[in-house]
C-alpha cells in the first residue's frame, strides 16, 4: 500500500498513461455514453447497474440507447475494455468512480436522492484509498459536501489526501445530432483544489472543453440554473400561447417574428407540457433547497404551475375543436401522435402525453396512440400497458374523430396526416404552413 501522500501523484500518472481503471455507476442516458467515451480514450471501464437487463444487454453487445450505436458497444466489449456487472464489489478494483444515477422527484415534489445515497453506501462499503469519486447526477446545492463527503470520510479518511471527491453535472441532450458527451463543455467543481485538479485531468481525456469552478456547490448550482432557465422561459411561452389564443393571435407567428431580432431575444416555444428527466424535475430541487432556508423561489413555482397545467389546456383545446365539429369529447375516438417527451427519442419520462391521455380518458374519450419510439406505454402505474397502433394508414387516420399531435417526430408526414384526418389538433406547430380548415393549433 503506497503512502497516502502519493495518492494524488499515483492517480495523476494512471490517468495520464490510461492505466487507471474507470468505474461508472448507472447505465442510462448519462452513464452508458460516458462509459463508451472512456473506452474510446483507451481506458478499461467497469460499468455497474442494478438493472440486470441493462447489464446483460451490454455484455451481449447490445445497445438500448439510440445515441449509443450497437457497434460501439460491441467494439468496447469485444476489446475487453468494457464490462458490465450488478456487483458493487467490482468498485474495489477501480481508480475512479462516476456516479450517474437518477434523481427523480417524490410525489410531493421533494428531491429523491435515495439513488445517490445508495450508490454512496456501496462505494463506502467497497472503499479503496486513492480513489476519485465524481457525482454527475443532478441535485440540490450542497449534496456532494453534505451527503457524500461525510459518509466517505468515516474511518478517518481525509478528502483531498486519502480520496478525492468532485461534482460535474451531466449535460446530455438525448437525440441531439450535434452535441454529445465528448463535445459538450464539462463543468467541474472539487471539494478541495486537489480534488478538482484530478477530476479535470480525468475528464480532459474524453471531453473537449473543461470548465473548472470553485466548489461543488457552484457546479451543482450551474446545472440547476441551466434547466431552471429553460423551465421558466418555456412557462412564459406557454402563458403567451394562452394569452394569444384569447386575443385571436397566432402565437407561433409572434415568436417567429420576435426571433428575427439579432440581439436581446431568444425564442422559446409553447407545447403540451414539460417532459424528460431534467427540465420538469431540476428546478424543484432548487426550490426545495431554498425552502429549507425560508425563501420562496417564486419564478420557479409560477413556471411550474403554468407548465404543469398545460395538459389541461390541451384537453380543453381538443374538447373545443370537437365541439366545433358538433361532437362531444365523451365517446369520441382520439388518436394521440407521439408520446415520448420530445421528438425522435425513446424516452417517455415525465412525458405530458401520458397526462393528456389520462385526461382524455377521464372525460370519456376512446384513446389510442401511435409512436414508433414507444411501442408500449404505461399511463397508470400498476395497470396494463397501452399498445401503439401498428400502422398509420389513410383509413386509420380517418377513423378517428380527432388526431392530436403531442410529439412532432420527424418521420411523420404531416401533410399526409393533415389531409387524411377529420380533425387535427397540433400542439407543436408541426403543421406550420399547411392549409386546412381541419387543423387547430395551440
């Protein structure tokens, strides 16, 4: 066992010569691409997830994430540089650990950091001096220092000497053809300067640009600012849509015209509600943290109120459109097009389409959906999954009293859909520029 004064130098050398063994906890949209990037840089990677299906898929050279090609998994596994396991004892053999586990909200909209706590306990149980641990999961400011650091410091271990701890928020944008793990700038904050230096050294091997900040809390706040910025501005766009509807103005035309201003304006667009693993969730982490300090995050809560109510607004939009066709929503057949949270991805987490389907059903509509990226969908926990209708045809579209666009996948032929639908309700402006008295837009 080396003297602890040398842990930094030893790890620095291992990172530089690619002999460091990398550990990644959590093999979702963040962890799996990161593991593949490390393999591509020449490191051996041990990937850990409690989901046996994910582990088996990787070890059988199969990808379950669109942004990670199956061939990349095959090459990494067959080279012997990527191994997946459910056994946390494998952490004893790694030099660095990146924590990429989910951080959802409880039903009360309080942060659920149980996955972070569980991962931290597993690291502590398999601790080896000299390791670098980096939390990537989005969380409230203070989590790294207040939750992870005390647990890893038990037994007399000193951060910055016996082990190293940092926070670096994930910035993955699933389905984005231009930005991926390797070319999205990486913000890093260490518990100590040495921790930050080692984390920068590690991620510099796989990411083009590193942005060091002064502390873990600063890095945690950076991520929350990014997604709160989007949530608040989308909330404003959604309220603008409601106001424009009352004024008889086309909100999409307003935004497009405003976007021609070359400074001082950034376009955000309305929609059926927020979805995904970040924007609907992350602002609540910040709001919750501020409540513990007796401060009300008013912008966040107002934006959340507007965004959360958009599925109800869409329900009213469909009901009014059907009413214009002398039909009641009860008993009408409605086809929902696209149920993932955004176009061209498989992810249905927090998708507003789920709420909209439940609302339509609660009003007596007969609801089907079509989405080639989500062939099954659970709209109510504990109840059977819905199945996507197998094929869109002229006859199928025409058989529904209303077709509702909730996700504007690029593979859909919107002109053909508009021409063959009795009534088309568009919440994404997918039918922009198309004529038709049968089209109703948000």
